[in-house]
C-alpha cells in the first residue's frame, strides 16, 4: 500500500514539474501548442487502450499536465485560464490522500 501511494505521489509531482520545465526551456517553448495536442492525443489513445481501473488516476495526471502547460504558457497567475487550477485541485482532493493533495498544491505554487 505504501509503495503504491509513493508511486502515485512521484507521478503526480512529475506531471506538475515537467510542464514547467518544458515552458522554461527556450528550445521547447515554441512547441507548447503541439505539446498540448500531443498530450490530448496520448490521453485519448490511453483511454481507448486501457481498462477502466486506471483511467481515473491517468485522467487526472493528463488533465493536470495539460492545465499546467496552458496556464504557464499564457501568463501564470495572470492567465485567464488560472481558474482551471481550482477544478484540478478539487479533483485531486476527491481522488487522492490528503498529503498528496498538499504536495500537489505546494508544487503548483512553486
């Protein structure tokens, strides 16, 4: 049980940090729109190929990465899409443990 929770926490942190690293890289930053499209296509393909048992967690991770990418590329806290964070954090609060939600909130703020 502990190993599964730890694995989920690490994956959550990676889905939060990787979009930030993508945007901060000057070589990759012009391809942000394509990255959003690739994330959407990867999510659709995963949803078609996988069973329903893992879809909840993976859906949240894809949505977190997509929202992070969109918000960071459109102005961070001044972004008109910033309200989407509230929905993502609510979905995490309903689906994961309390300390995992705390960790995702801390990494989102950083």
